[in-house]
C-alpha cells in the first residue's frame, strides 16, 4: 500500500519549456459588460455614441475597449462590446455583451436574453436574481458612476447567443438557467488559466454543500464524468464535478464544507498518479510511477518478464494491457483503486488537521477505474460497480 508521508500538490517545476511567443490575455465578460455599460451611460448623458471607452479594473489599472454599436431609445441607451478572450479557449469569446442603462432611484441589475438566472443557493448570489457576479457588479457600478455620478441606475445585460453558449458550460448543474454568467475577479482572462478551473471546481463543491449533497463525485474529463453519472444515477447532477488536475483542491473544500463521501472515477493513468500520492496530476508536472505498477503486477502473480515490461513502459496504458492479457486486470485494477482510495482518505484527513477541524472528519473514499472508452467499469473498490 502507499506510504505514510504527507501528501501534497507538487510545486511548479524548476525548469519549464520556453514558449516562442507569449499567449495573449483577454477580458472577462464582466469587464466587457462594464465597458458597454459606460458607453451606454455616456450616450444617455451626452446624446453622442462613443466609439471607445476606458474603465477601471480591480487592480487599479485602466483599459480601453472598442464599442461596436450604441443607440438611444427614449430614456434608455444600449451599447455593445464584443468579448475578446485573447488566446484562451473560452466559449464566450466573440460574445456581444449588450448592456442597456436607464436612470432610476437605486442601483439595479437585471438579466436580459442570454444571461442566466440563479436558481440554487451556493453561488453567493440571490436566488431568482441575475447571474452577475460581485466583482463585475462593482466594475459596472464604478464605470457608470464615472458618467452619471452617485445617481441610481438600472443595468440590463444581454448576450444574444448566451443561451447556446451556456450549454457548453456547467451553469445548469450549478443552478444558473437561461444563459451564461457574467464573471470575472480581475477583469483579465489569462490564457489556459488553471486558476479559473481550480476556482470553478471549488465553487462546484460550495454549491453542493449549499444543496446538502454529501457525496462528491470527481472525474478527470467529460468521458469519465459521463461514466460516473451512469455508475451513480441516483445522485443529483450537482454532485458530479469535472475535476481536471485539481483533486487536492476539491478534497480540501469538501472537508471544509462538511461533505462526507468522495468517489473518484478515472482511467489508469490518472489513478496511477494519485496512487503515488500526486494530487496535481497534470501531465507536464508529474510522471506515471511505472515501478508502482510493476510492484502491483508482481504482487498479483504476473511473470518477471511482464513485470519488467511494465516498469520499462512509458505509459500506464501498457500496464493495463499487460494486466488484461494476463487475465489479471480486475485483480491489479482493484489493488490500484484501493491505493487511490487510501491516498484520498489520508489527504482529506490531513486537510482536517490543516483547517482545524476535529479528528475523524476525513472523507469516506471510493474509486472506480474505467476502460479507455469510458464505457465500462473494469475495477473498483466496490465489487458491485464492476461491469459484468
């Protein structure tokens, strides 16, 4: 079984590949909405449509945005800013953030077409209100007040294709219906942002806790998540989280929020890294421990030559193939799953200590390994989970 040393997510590697060209940053939906709101406010005040606007960011910096269009109708003005996500593969890249502003007594935010409405607690937003996060609200308020002063105003944000975009996000699972969320904590989109993924994982756990769902189901990607849903159909959709490489962060938040159970569903490569005590499983930051796979192979009676082949392999998939060929996939896979469950349990126990929670609050951990199609569970800590 695994050792008893402390578990941790590894530090960034000391040497990294140098990119020939820096990736371009972009702007969040919240920043684009603030820019559109300021453009609409300027049109409302001056009667002239601006072609660009400058707004402040939480960092104290200011950035300029082009205004695609702006028009005034009676006591309202509407402006459009197109989101540029830079080199980030963001589903909202190119979205037309369309903001309508009118004067009123208070500061009011509304969701227009393509912007979601909050239907569940746990997001830090009022249930029944628009899915416009706190930092974008502050940015919009400050941008409009630069134009209209301390007077009240109503802001309605629309995204014409937002409902279609939202289908590619986890919004419905988190309790946001009807469109995208207006997001952003800094106003800036960092390309391929691991920080944003980690934040989304932690938010998903918070929503679960607010819904009093005690079992967190982690999967490393879309296929394994679908396998997890088939395996545990009795659980609500909010229980399933595509964790990527942030297993440690998810477990820590699960402990903090008082969840009781965690199920991990994955393929042999990720499971091998977890069994080795590596909670950050990104392929550039950790390697598969083939020596561990070799020991598992030997423990279950695989011949010396085959075990040596496993140790010399460059991927965990080869171990899977050797186990399968020897008729020992179930036995070796069950062993691997048990080791992963032990690592997850120990990590959650350490998280209890780190957060000052009483002993005995560690998570009950269960693990399932699926084949490379993610259609079948081939090994698991629970015998009844394995496909016939």
